[in-house]
């Protein structure tokens, strides 16, 4: 009952597979192999993924400058497994699975806005902005820009995209976006 490397599991499997001696593959040997396999892999029921996206344009105005707020950008589900995840069109993705299983939350946003504006994008967990996910985008033209955010986490949580506009309040026009959570 231990977490083993793939090489160790392969080696133990070959011993059981190729054993030719009488009564060598005991219940203990085979049972230990199965226990180690189970301890070393995430079972399908423990895994999960959810992805939300929006491909149509949407305008958003930050309520107050220099203050992060939740991006309300209605998305629809694209992919979702039956285990440990949920998605809300607000957009929000949730992990409800095993606390020790790591997962990745990511967001990709394509947008345009007024020239000489600066935006900060974040991933928030349970309504609290995670500063390590902060991406700053300064618009030097009205051409489309992109922001990609990523966070690795463990334990139950709800994740949203938050936005902050530096020193002003202007409309930002989202071209499309995606918010995803996937166990790793």
C-alpha cells in the first residue's frame, strides 16, 4: 500500500505475469500489486473536467477603478464530466472532488477596449482574488488583446474570473473567452 512509480508498477506486474513457479502468485503478492496500483493512480471517478466558453461579443464596464470585481460574462458549458466538477454560466467552475487531487484552473480572454487603458485579470477562489494569477494588460491600441490565466490548486473550491481597471472606468469589449478546470 504505497504510491509507486510507473517503472516499479511495471516491474511488479511483470513478476506476477511471468511467474511460473507453483503457488508463487499468492493472494498477498497479487493483492499488494492491486493495492499499489490503486494508490498510485487517480481513478476515473476521482477525476474531472469542466470547460465554459462564449464565442459571441459582450461588453462589460468595471464598476469602480482600482477595485477587482467579478466578471459577469455569461458562458455556456462545452465539456463536463460527471464527477467532481460543476460549471455555472456566470462564469464559475467548481471542484468538489478529493481534497488531495490536484487540478488546474485556466482562463483565456480575448478583448478590446479604449486606447491607453490598463486591466488586471485574476482567478478568484471562493470569492477571494488570488494575486499569483494576476495578468496585467495595457492597451496601446483598440486592436484585440488576449489574457491567459492559470492556477494549480487542491481542495474544494469555486473559481471565477475577476477584472480590475487601473485609474479609470471604460467599457471593455470581450470577443470570446473560456474558463476551464481539469484534474491533473
